C-alpha cells in the first residue's frame, strides 16, 4: 500500500482522535516523507529536527506576511489576511531587528525573574481555590498564565475576564483549519482588544507604571521609538501568546506526570529535576505544534531543494521526537539532560516569552509537589479541536 503523506497530514489536523495523540502519525511522516510538498496548500512540510532547525534559522527564510492578502486552509478554503501594522513575529530584518530590539528592552530576564515571588503566590492562591479537586485547566492552568502576563503587561485585574474570550477568539486565526466563522469572530475580538489597549496606552502615557507596557512606550534607541501602532500590535501579540501556550504547557505537565507515575516519584524525591521535567514536557508534548517560514531564495534542506517563493510548515511535535536527536524519543524521562527542543521556535523569531513560560511551569510544579502526594485524572480530558496550539479545554483532577 502506497503511503499518502497528504492524507496523513489532513488526519493530523482534522481528526479529533488523532489530535489527542498525533505522535504515531508524526513517526510515519518522519519515516516515509520527512520532507514533502503537500498538495493540500502547496507548502513544504518538515518533520526532522535538524531540517526544521536549519530552516527556521536560515536568513534566506522569513515571514511571508504582506506578500499576499490570502491564506489557504488545509481544506482548500481561501481566506483574507488581516491588514495593518505587522507584529514583530510577521516582520523580517531590518524591520524585525529594530522592533524586537525595542520590545526586548522592556521584556528583560530581570523583569521576568522579578515576577517569581508573585507567580509563586498566584500558584498558592489558585491551588487553594481548587481545593484538591476539579477542573485543573479552568481553575489553575488558564488563570495562572493569564494573571502572570496581565501583571507583566500591566492589565488591571478587574479587566482580565473581559479580555479572556477575546484572546480565545484571536488565537484561532493561526490554526490551519480555521473556518470563516472563526475568522470573523477573530476580527471582532481583535478590534475590541485594540480598542481596549488604546485606552490603556493612553493611561500609561499619562501615568507610567513599572510594567511592560510602560516600558514599551518609553523604549528608545537614540531617537528611534516604537510607534503607537507598533506598541499596540506587539502588546496584543505578547498578551495573547502568554495565555494559551503556557496553559497547555501546564496541563500537559500534569497529564504526562499522572501517566508516568515513576517520573512523578523521581521528581518528588529530587526537586532539582523540576527544570528538566519542564524541558521534557516541552520536548515530549509541546503546546505549540507548528511553525513556518517563507523561502526567499532557493535552499537545500536535508538533501531536498526548496525553491524560492515556497511556504513551509515545520511540525514541531514530530521534530522533538526525532530518533536522531534523542535516545528512545517515545519515552517520557525527566532525567534527560541537554534536551534540545523546537517548542519555542528557533532563530530570530525564537519566543520572547520562553523564560516566563519556564518560570511558571517550574513554580507550579514545585507547589504541586509541596502539597500533594497523590495525583489523579478523574475523567478523559476534553481536547480542544485545534492543532497549532494543542491542548485540552478541561482536565478533571483529584490531588491529595
């Protein structure tokens, strides 16, 4: 029987059972079609670690935003791309270099690390509210990153519930299978978020605070500063990215440790393994499963020539379990050292919030180990029908 990579790819993104466990099909793609051009959307798909990392780091590749006003979904549906000021994620050098440099002046490791005591207190408060039993996602894994990114950016606590559904709608826009209705909802929510942030920026200009938004408004390199629209679009990016990705990281950590009690016991006996455990979750079951680039010049990756003008898709979950990267990649092992992952991307677009996500994961894992000896998932997880940002909507747990 001839292997059909397009059928396999479509199943990965659209079949609910496969979304809950895409890794066997990833392995098939790596074996039979590690680099292929899908006829579904005309993109080149990469599944091996070294190939994907080389692509993501290659200066001949970058964002294709602005080259077309259309995007094609995996089902063939064409959709309009939102116009306007592009976030740093959608820019190429030298524009990307300029904007990211200015944003990074505010999003510093020092500012992130300064949040650690506040993050630990948030963990305690949320676990108190959970009371050992209930929906871990709704009670802990979502509100923790939502509150942390809000505190970092400078969004008042009383506004966070208003913004929550807006961010939910917005993130569907990056999915390969987003429907016209999903995109329409994203447009409406994007406009509401921009309107909210315009008001918040005005308040921070009048009364600066010790937060990321105030820092972005004030950030300067000589006479160069972020424009109003650049502040707005990049604040939206950082705020939205701080929600779902870390929510899924936290949920995946609990799911995998419950599924591997021997690894949970190792952590209980040696807390120094907590950072390695978070890295292993990022490798084994990453919250972000897809990244991509536009190819501006012919490049050769893994012995295959990808021509100029091509769009690409890297399947990060497949790359992280590449057998050439790590021994026994299908085994979840918190004692691994020097773990390499593409879960935060690579190259100039490496996730600016990676350190913050790791801090939240380590803080919450430590608090869970402090409080509870027995961890249990009491119901089958409710998976979200999304693949690019992959995770569960609900996770019923019992801790004691």
